[in-house]
C-alpha cells in the first residue's frame, strides 16, 4: 500500500501547483513546503514566497484510492481518511478535527445526514450489563434482577405473573400406530414414488 493524502487548496494556489508540476515553474513558484506545528493538526503551506494556513482534518468516511495500468483493471492503492485543507489567510479556520463534508457534492454534510448518531448510554448501565454478561458466560447467574412489572399507576411492586402450565398431551391423541398427525405441507416435502 502507498501512503497518500488529499490536499485541498484555493484556486489561485492550484494554478501555481499545476505550473510547478508541469515543470514550467518560474523562480517564484520553485519551492513547495508543508510543515505542521506541535499539535499535528495545524500547519503552514508555503509555495514560493507565500504562506497559507493549513489544517489536517479527518474525513467523515474512508475513501479508497485506485490506479490502473491498462484502463480496465483497477488496483487498490490506499485507504484515505484525512485531508489537508489549505485556506487563504482571510478564511476562517475549520471547527474541530473532523471535516463535516465528504469530497463530492452528494457527501455534503455527510456526518449528520448519512450516519447514525451514537446513542446516549448511561455508563453505569453499560458496566452492569457487561458484568452480567461476563457472569452468564462463566456459568453464573445474573445478580440483582427483580421480576416486577409496573401496575396501572406505573409503580413497581407486583411480582410478574408466572405462565400457566400447559396440560400434558394425552397418549391417545396420537393417530394410526403412534405416528404424529401430518399436515398437507408435510406430504409435499416427501418425494413421490
């Protein structure tokens, strides 16, 4: 796998990078540098003599990168999960460490529109359930469980009703020599001879 990243730059900078890559670079476009500060999320993008603020952001989903040698077979080369966002000095800095949009227009505001919210769980409840599951898996039983049901007033106090025992099926109920009754669907499952 290769190491890849996505670099999103303003239009004026992209023209200069394109000239630099096409080897028609003038002396002012000759250098290209990207450096990050101690936090690893903010930095500076330098092209020629101009400096632009940059931010490393997490994408809302993983993007696969592919390449081809014959225009028919695609070979996966990387999973890309981050983007380096270069902006003009006057543009505001992005909020947080996650970029809320994807790379394409359908993925606009993807985190809110396409992905399920994480549920608000009580950490004490999660720990209790985890302990109960570990106890059950080790052959024990669940502790502190009460079988109460709320009454009409919504108060817990009555014990849960136990289901009535089913009467045993009498032996005479079997038909024709002890074979169980068959339905039409049972006959359809047997091959005809």
